[in-house]
C-alpha cells in the first residue's frame, strides 16, 4: 500500500476483554514501531521491531501488552484484560533500516475501554 | 531520562503572522531532533529534522536550528497560512531507535 495502514480505526471494548490491533507497514520497511497517544499528550513509545524480532520492548507498560510480527511485515498489538486506562490512540510507524531514516506513521487506532 | 518540553497551546495567529513554537530538550549525548506535524484527520508526518549541533532543518517554509548550548530546537515560520493549522510535535531520538515526543502544540491560523 501507499502508507502505513492500521485497523480498525476505532475499537470500543468492555473492561476485561482482549483486543488485537493490526498494523500493515509500508512494503519493504524492516523497522516497525508502536506508540500510544493519550489525550493531550505526545505519542509514547511502546515497542520496536527490526524484522521479526522485538529489538526494544522497554515501553510496554505491563505484561498485559504484547506485540508480534511473525513474518517481518504485519504486526499485531495484543492487549489482555483491558482496563479503562488503556483507552488511547495506538499509533504504528515503519521505516527502512537506519537510525535517522524517516518514520512514517499510520492514522492510528482509537481504543476506548468502557 | 531523556525528555522534550514544548510550549503549551493553543496558539492562535492571523494569516501571514510570524510563528515560533519553543522546544527544549534534556538528553545525554547527542540526540537527533525532529518536528512532526499532525494535520486534522491525518497521521503524524515528519516536518523537518536536524542530526547534529548547529544543523538547520527546513521544509515548507518552516525552520529549526539545533542549539546544543541552549538545548533548544525552536520551530519558526516567517508567514503562516491557514493551511498550517495543525498540531506540532517536537521529538528527539537518542541512542536507541525510539522517538521521544513532547506533548504537542496546537496552532490555529485565522484568515
């Protein structure tokens, strides 16, 4: 595709449920990032993939959050036992290899936990 | 740890006014600095960047200079347009690959 695609664009779930958020990066981009943006805040880093492996997952807030990228392309962010505090916009970005290469962001998934 | 502080908005300007959005950072070493912009209904886009001290990033009439002595990366534009209305984020990247963002500054330009 032309850009980073995230689905769904909106997700409403009940407290305690499990959710999966999907990210389709730009074709050929080996680096993939997940960020979380709460209302009135800047994006907060969650996890970084280089290829299939999570090179840095230091931003994941707790063990309810997990992300995979099994074939080095599409990634899924998984949240177990959702809490109201998990409500936020979840952003995905991808880039080609290299520290100062541009990261391209998707439009995000707005997660609301009720 | 590393952090970015940017001026709080919203900032409201008339068309053709001069824009400054202040950004300062705290970081060890020599981070790369970025400005991202989020237009209404769109995703974050890279506006400009600077990778070392005294570098000037520029794009679409916007400029920012990496000032290590004042740990700043202020965003400026000489004459804003209505189409510049957006949220602007200052960010840094240090030894890792993650971007560390400020809280964002909302800009509204009126005709």
